[in-house]
C-alpha cells in the first residue's frame, strides 16, 4: 500500500509546474552544478513530515545546461515554496521565509536612505527630502545671501568726517536743560534763527489751510498729485525766488520741476546729463553731500578743481581748464560743471564777470553747468548776489544751464523737503518730470507751502528778519573767533564761516587736521566740519555753522573753542 502511494506521488510530480531554478536563485562562485528542484531532499528541510522517505531516483529527463553562476545552497531557500505548491507540507516555513526576506529588505532600504538624509525626529514616516531642502537645513553649509554692489558699498561705515561728526553729535546732543554737557552741533547747515516766525505762522494758518476750499481741503491733499509738483506751488515758488534774488530775474513755472529737496534735484540732473562713469568738474572746497548726490546712484564721478586761499577760494578758469584737459587725457568724459553759488562752505559769491567766464568755458567745451543757489536769500554782506539765470541772454544756448534751489535754507524749511529744478532744456524737463516719481513732495506739504508763499506780507517780513539775524550772529561769532587768533575767509552769504585753524594743527597735514577735529569733539564737545571732508587741498580749514545757535549761545560756544586753542598752544 505504501508502495502504491509512493508511485502515485511520483506520478503527480511531473504534472505540477515547477518554477525553473533560474527564476529563484542566489549566485555562488563556488558552485559549478545546479540540481533540479525534484532531486532535492525535501525531508531534510520540512519538519512537518511524519514519515521519512527514501531519496527518489532522478527522472530520466534531460539535465539543464551547466551554469556556474547558479547556487545549490541558494536554491534550498525556495524549497518551502515548492512544498506549498506541491502540497507536501512546509506551510510554516513557506510563510515565514518570504516574510523574513521582505522584512530584511525593508530594513536594508531604510538604512540606506538614512545615509543620504537626516533621520526624522518623529517616528512617523516622512517623505525623503530633496537636495535643495537638505542643503537649506544644514547649518553652516550656505554662504551669506548676497547684496548688490551699490548696497554693499553704501552700507559700509562712513569714511567722511562730515557724516561721522553728525552721527556722533546725534548720540550726545546738547540741551541747555537736559544735557548741558552734550555736543553742540555746528557741522550741519540748519537755520534755526527764525523758527519762531515759522512756528507762529503755522499756528495761525495750519487749520484754515488744511480745511478751507476745494484745493486746500481733504479733496486737495488725499488723492494722487502730479509727481513734478502742482502748478499752484510752482507759481508761488517762482514769485518767491524772484523776490529772494532781488527781483532781477523771473522764473517760468513751466520750466520748473519740483523735488523733495535739493538733494534729489542734483541727483536727477546727474541722471539726465551724464552716464555711469562720466564725470563733473567741481570747484573745491565743496559741500560733502555732493559726493553722495552724484556718485551713489547715478554713478557719476566728481573731479575736484582746487582753488586756493590766496584767491579766497574763488573760481579760477585756468585751473578749470587744466582739470578738464587732464581728465580727457585719462579717457574720462566730462559732462558738466557742478558749482554752488553762494559757495558752500566758503560763503563767497560769484561775480557777474565770473559767471560770464563760466558760460564761455561751458560753451567752448560743450558741457553743462549745474548751479546750486540754495543760499541766494541768506546774504548778509554788501556784495550783491547774481543768479545764473540773470546772465543768460538770447544769444546764449540756454539748454546747457540748470539751476537748483530749495526752501531748506532761505525759508528754514529743511524738514519740509521742497526743492526745484529750473532748466531751459525741454528734454531734461521731460525726463526730470518722470524721475520725480521717486522723489515727489507730499500733497499736504505742497498745499501748506503754497499758502505760506502766497502770504506776501509774511514772506517780506521773514526775509528781512532772517538776513538781519544771520548778520548779527555771524558778525559776533567771527569777531569772537578773531580774538582767539582764528581768522575766517571773506564771505557774503551762507550760514557758516570758513575758519583758518592751520596755526593749531601739528603737524601741518591732513593728519594734524583730523587730530584737531577730534579734539573739538572730545574736549570742546563741538561738531564742526574739517576741510578734508570738503576736499580742500590746504590743511587746517574748518566749516563752522553758526545758525544752529542763538546769539545768546555764542559765548558758550566760544568758551568751548577756547579750551581747544589753549590745549593746542600749551602742547606746542
């Protein structure tokens, strides 16, 4: 009976589809022979069989082709699967082995993934990170985010002592009550002598200005306005400039473009008249702010034309021509001349003959002229101010001449930010109107200033009082400096004196000048502007602004200056 059962089993084996050994195999280099599944000893692998069986003889079927890569040992791993298929037992191993293989496969893949990305802090499965996210999360592997060259350059600490002094004074400002030992600001050209007049007018007219009429009410200040300024303010400003400049010249409102102060006016003209890398000639010493106004964003260079104390730092056409020729030899394109009249920081005024010489030079070299006339109404001497517009007659090509003005000095409204470009070039005016998009005056400011300038009586009284107070403080201040042995250059306008302190510096060099400037800040607690910040070629000159103090405060300032003078004399 057992023999018959064995025969029946033998008959069933060929009828079952047996997976070829090449389908499930593990290669072994030490194995040179592969046995068919039917020849393996199943009883040695299955613990569930109750009766031992003799090994069966090989079936008379052709042997498979010899393949040295096949593994007899590896083939034994799938025997339980065949046992399940053939129904001969091995159910337990046939279930456990595939599960174990699957488990070890998952473990292997998990460990391999962990080598390329950091493990997740949570136990829940997470999506693999991309390379960009992996780089973003790794500390110290990313360099600092980059800025533009312009931002990198101007974000550096100031190297101009003009701005360094302003910043140090702002950290420790003088106050007669709250900080009597603080730094007195004499480096900023700010006119505080007539703040009482401005304050009284604003107190009387502010409410009525902002609430009355269609133009001055909310409907006149809340909506958008033209960027280059409302026509009402242009007309009022034209009348004011006509009055300030001795009623000798009249400005056409249609040739005016309003800006938020003189600074953007100069910058806009730099954009309009020169390309990046071109240059303007500028007479020295000059206002330190020109370096930022012209160089920062327009990228226009400034070539100094050095003037000497022997000529009271006045215009020298010969020096101007030499600077122009030397720049051309270096391959620099000169596009114009930038000049302040009255001069900042000296305070002298260009005569009519000097202006004519300047016009001839510009026409001969085919370049532009920009004249900053912001101190035209702040005169105190006997010398008469002459505007560039006054010498432009019909025979001259007016398209190359441009005037800059503002209300920051003559009307003490520096914080209002009201400036103007007066040009006779239609293309410049068209471009400037579009560029004022970035420097427009606020609508409330325009309406308030229009109302103030339209008050003819107030303007007349203010100009007279302002000139009188400037003259009083200037004369007293210069006279006190003279008693200390400090002489000032001859001047007729402005809010400053150009003081010669070359006798106090040791050594006679820019280094000695900087050391003296530091003494004024640390010993006297006074902020003034050294001549090197104004590109003066002669060491020892300083700009001192006297309109930031009252007449009553002059003795206090002089006493502080005396400390520095005595310190320098004792050390020498």
